[in-house]
C-alpha cells in the first residue's frame, strides 16, 4: 500500500492506494500527527508515501510519516518519470503530478492536461515523455471577482455552473454570466483546437474543481479524471521507489 498526501491552499487530500486502486480517500483542513496515526492504524500495510504541497509543508510531517514508512517530499530535486522542458523551477507540484498522471494512464500518447480550478492550467506532454510546458489563465470564479474588484459599478456575480448560460444577457448580471461562461468555454475549446492542429491524435484530460462544467459544455471530446493528481503522485512515488 502507498499513501498519497496532497496539501492544497485550503484542504489536504489523502489517498491510499493498493496496487493501482484507491481504497481510501479523505479531505481535511488539518493533517497532523493524530490524523497520520489514524491512517496507519487503519492501513498498517502502507510501505511508502509521498507528500506534495502547493505551500510549505507542515513542519515535521515527513519526519513523522517516516516513523511508519519511507516518505519522499516532492520538490525541485525529485526525479521525475518524464523529461521536464520547463525553463524555471517555479512549476507547481499540482501541474507536475497531473502530467505524471497523464503519463501513467496514457503512456506513449500526446496528452493535454487541463486543470480547471482557481486558475485554469494547460500542460502538454508528448508521446516520447517530453513535458513541453503549457499556459495559465484565470479560473471561472477569479474572472467574476476580477470584474467586480477592478470596476466601480459591476456587481460580484456568483457562477451558475449547473445550467447552460444564454449567449445574450438581458441584465447586467446575466451579461456578466454570459461573458464569463461563454468566454471561458470559447477559450478552452480554442486552446484545445490549436493544440490539435499540431498533434492531431491529442488526448484531452480534464480535472480540477470545475471539471464538471467543462465536461458538460465543451465541444471537444475529453476524459474527465478528477483524481489525476493522486495518480500522478503515485507514479512519481513508484518511479523513485524503483
């Protein structure tokens, strides 16, 4: 068994793998010593672990987990199962893990991974295991907040992700909804189309908190895989264990 710890800005997400199957998952605001003890009490067969964090990992977490099993902390020095062509050391761990997950699930394929969360990230890995980089744009909620914050008149509108938005809005609120929703769909579809002009056999993986919205309304065919980061962290762990 393997333990995956993914520390985000708000929540820590935990998964336990047995082979390639997730047998346990949870989300918590605090993953401290007592929570670690509880995981290993429930799953004493865990033999290796990986920690990934978008911020500084809680002091001592790795050392504490290592009282139970081997543990690696994903950072700029961690060996990766692909060739990283990114030119700076600022590539986020979530993007690294998503690319590794794409490689694990679709080896020898050209894959574009789209993570629709706070920001929308696009990451391209080729069939010969080269990660070429990608792009970053504001997420859905960030677009609504930006229009409200940087204007004096526009209200803060909440996204309506469960229903389709009319192209033409007949009020300020509906016009903002149309602009954000229709605009972000056009952006994502356009970027996919541009990538497919270079890689006609391109596979599209979609993850992130807003993946359901894009899964419903995008014109391009995609694979919605919300657990891609966990899969990728397991791939990195296995690569280092090997």
